[in-house]
């Protein structure tokens, strides 16, 4: 049936070949211009599984302030310059940064200091002091306790900073605010960074570095915006004096660097593969028309890039980076047609190889087609791009290519014939050696490890990595904490739930494990309870008793009777109990860091150490409390690992079913189908066993590449088997050899890639294709002769 319909289409194409040629030429030229307008994307998000946990965590990070932060680390790199000079230049740089690329600049604490925070805290003390804090205050309300507190006040009044501290000491002689201020300090250090405050600036311990924090509206996934932003910052940094260096620490630098690395890799691999393809074709066929082998798949990929961009609205750089591999796959069809026509000397010899070509295309497409069953958006893009490229190439090869080449029966050079033409090793020995090697590789594969760390897929330049290492050496923060996220529709509900989580975490994980705003920014309900408790605590009798103790003990240090009147004024609640606390002083900035407004309501963020033990405990708490979840690098990696494992097993099952189904459909015999799968078995064993033997962990891109290898290797098996079974004189062995070599070169070129994703794909394809080809060239014929010919 395939031959019948193919003959009809083939003859029709021959009658209109000039019109078809003009249409194709127009499409190719238009596609060449269209590439310039394709919006490319270097984001890894599209390559992640659409798992609920992964999507939630990615959405949280994208909607929170953390993804929009940029840190500038300024350094004095020459001796003879002071910190004052660094601060002056940093302030000048801060003033030069403006919208729309930079929305906010922070270089240190605002003018309000701890003194202002203490004074404001005392105004709101009735609402903020907890029951536990009141017990501590009660322990101080003894003659000895008051004496000790006033002694501390006296010593501080004798210090050089007495004029600065006097309002604080008069408002809070008993140190009531100390507990809450300690909680504030814990909040400021929750990120793990080691920062000193000098002249209201973020300064390192060695006094040689200054930190600036920038807010930007540019999203990390905005490739063009990230490039513009980094260029803008580099331009501003370039005007700094020579004695100051500045490093940019931001996710945007990774986005730009990844894009640059991938562009470079695509250029190098494309050029390398193109030169190698031409040399292979010319050396093996010694015919200038062999250049067409390369042009057909290249034009097919070019057209497919434009079609894919129209369908998906953009094109991933990772998908485009597979172009060299797709060319290596698609040129196989032209090689088989050319070899058949040239060997037989008949232009209609293409009809004899049409059936195995269709089988090869369907089995390859079945692998990519399985990706459409995936919930990973990037896989859909890859599948569409590959399938369109392959179908276009097949159409050109079957209906256009035969009319371009002249049907001249030129014998193939003897030295170009495949090695097994004179191979004298008995078939039984070949099969035995193959079984031993395959079993050994399979056993080795049981020790393979899967690398689920997404950061290892980052191809950022060494300069960026060095800058980040230096940043962590100076400022700390290398081990980032995990997040405990509480989500509710209103801020009040979120704060109430956050208090509940904070109390439970203190019981199950430890009092100081979860760092959050619960002790500092309580809910309105809690503040009402605190205020009522405060009123009951500070009865008129206790106030009078405390006043007398302070008056009596104050005489020792010559304090006047009215010295601490501000303290007694603050004991009576005078602040209105609003729905939320005012965002006074730097407390407002701390509040903004822990309370986030998003489309569906409010989120309250807390931090805890990202260790196995604490992640397990916090996960347990979150699982039992709706509206809460944790985000940690550890749990994120585990979620990706689980999702990828499920995804790969599912896709491999679908692809395997489709491959065997199509193969059996065309070969029509189980034995022939089993023999054709020998290259697949070899390829899978080589990839898994090879990775394990080399001590290299398997990554998600490598697994996807392994599925592509399966589709390619089944093609080699089908062609070899079909040629043997039907005794075709179409140069099948030669065609398989050149096909495998060109595909291998396309894969091998990816080993020159710097980006870890492309390199991992190249490594997988190289090992798998080599093993698959050897099995197709030597084992498939041996199995056929031993199993089929002997029976016949």
C-alpha cells in the first residue's frame, strides 16, 4: 500500500517539479529572513515538569521580591583609599541609577536608627509585648532588678553616645524593648549575610566592601530586558574611579550568560558539523551533488524554526541547539535515496527504499511524538520542531531530490565499503561478544546516579561564578535558608495563621529554628489580647510601686524624679488599634520582606535552615495545615527528581510502544521486529552503562537525548534488516554507514559545547549512536542469518 500511494504522489511531483521548486525556493528565502525576527528564550522553566509543587515554587519565587533583587558589591582594590571615599562613590552611583530599569536603591539603613525604633516600639508596646515578655518584665520589677537596670542606664549616660541614647534610656529604663529588638535583629540576619552598618551603609567586616541592593521590574525570564539591564548597570559601573571594582550579583547575569553561551555553542557546533558533513559526503561519494544532502536537512530545519516560532510564539535556545542533531537525523533519508539511485542507476529506485524510509521516519517521529504526552511545555516545542523538520526533509528527499540528481550508475569505491564486507568472524562469536558486552553494561547501569540539581544545568560563565564565590566569601550567605510560606486571602488571616505555624514549629523543631515576624508583627487579634493583658498587668498599684522603686533607686545615681516620666507615659495605651501596624522606620522594610501582596491575597514568609531534618519537620507541619507550603532548594530538587522520573518512565513507555508498534506494522513478523531492536538494546545499555562506568550522573536532558537515540538506532536496524530480507541492491550497508557517521558527527559536535545541557545531550547521543550503529552493522545481519535464513 505504501508503494502504491507513494508512486502516485511521486509521479505527480514529477509533472509539476518546476512549480514545486519555485515554491520551495520562495519558502526557503522567506525562512532565512524570518529567523532574524524569531523571539528566542533561554529560560529553563519551560523544560521543567508541570508538577504542582514545582509550578507552585516557581510561581512563588517569581511573584516574590527575591527574583527582582540585584546586589552590587563594591570593593576598594587599591591601598591608600578610605571607606569614606567608597561610601561617597557608592552614594554617587546610587543617585545615578533610575527608572525604568532600576526602581529602588538601598545602600544601608535609613536615617531612623535603633533609637527611633525603640521610641516607636514603646508607643506600641501594649500591643506588641506578649504574655511571655510580660513575665520577664515582672521579674525585673524588684528593688534589685530596678537597681540593676538603672545602673546600666547610668553607665550608658556616661558614654560618648549619651546625647544620642538619652531619649531611649528615659523611655525604656527597664529594657522592656530589648526582647523585641532582639527579635528584630534575628529578622535582619535571617538571610545569613554578615553585614555591618557604618554611616547608614551596608559594609563588610573588613571595611573594604560596600553592598547596594537594587529593585528592578525586569523579570528573570525576560531575555532582552535582562541584557538591557546588565548593560545599563555596567555602563554606570564603568564611571567608578579606578580604585573601586564592582560585581553584579543577580539572576539576570545568569540569564544573559546562558544565552551567550548557548549562542556560541550553536554557532560552533553548527559550523563544525557542517564542515564535517560536507567532508563526509564528498569523501564517501566523490560527487559535488552530495552537498545537497546537507542543504536539504539544513533548509528543513530553517523552515521548521520559523513554523515552530509561529506556533509557540517563541523558540527555546535549547531546542534550537538541537538543530545540528536534527540535521544529522534528517540527512539519513537523502543518503539512502541517493545511494539507491546511484547504485542501481535508476531514478525510480527511490520507490524501493520508500517503505523502509517511511518506517524509519515513523519510528523516529514516534519518539518525538511521545513528548506530546508530556506535561513539560519545552518537550512539546522540541517534538514539534523535530517532527516538522523530519517530515519536511522526507518530503524533499522523496519528491524533489530524485529529480535534482541525475541517475548515473556509478559504482561505490571499494575502500568506502563498510568494514563488515570482509569481516570473517563467525556470526556466533559476534553475537556472543555482543551479549557479554551488553550484559556487562547493563549490570554497570544499576549503579547509575541521577543528578536532580537544577543549578548544574546553569551554563553561566566562570567570571560570574568567581564573582559570586567572592561575594559569599565577603558577605556570607552561601547556604541560603528555606522558606515557610503562609497564604491567606487577607493580611490579618495570614498573620493569624503565621502565629499558629510559628508556635507549632517552636514545639516540633525548636524555639529558634523558624525565623519570622510572628513575635514582631502579630495579628490584630493577638494585639488586642496583648493590650488587654498589658492593661491588667500595669495596674495603678503596680505603676505606683514601680515609680517609687525607680525614684528610690535613682537617688543612688542622682536621677531626678521626672527623669523617666516618658516611660510612665507609655504605660497607658494611647495608640489606636488599627487593622495593621504602621510601617514605621526600618520596621516597614522588614515587614515588606516578610509580608507579600500577590494576586490571590497575602503571603507571610518565614525562614529556617535548609537541612534534611528541618525540611522534613516543616514539610510535615505544612502538609497538615492548608494554605501553607515550604520552598527549599533541597525539596525543590527532590520534587524535580520525582517528577522527571515519572515523566521519563511514562514517555519511555509510550515511545517504546509506538516504536515496536510501527516496526511490527511494517515488518509484519515478530522475529524481524525483535532483530531490528538489537541496536536499541545496545544503545540504551551503552548510555546507561557508560554514564555509570565514567562516574557521570544522568541528567534530565540526557534522558530525553537517550529517547532520541532509541528512535535513531531502530532506523539503522530496520534499514539493515529490510535490505537483507528483501535482498535489495540499493547500497543499504553503505547508506547506513554514512547515515550513522553524519548523525554521530552532529552529536559529537555538541561535545564542544560549554553549556552543560548541550554537552550532556552530546555525550548521550555520541555513546548511544556508536553502540547502535555497531549493532546494526554487525549484529543485525548475524542474527538474521542465524535465526531467519537457517530456518528458511
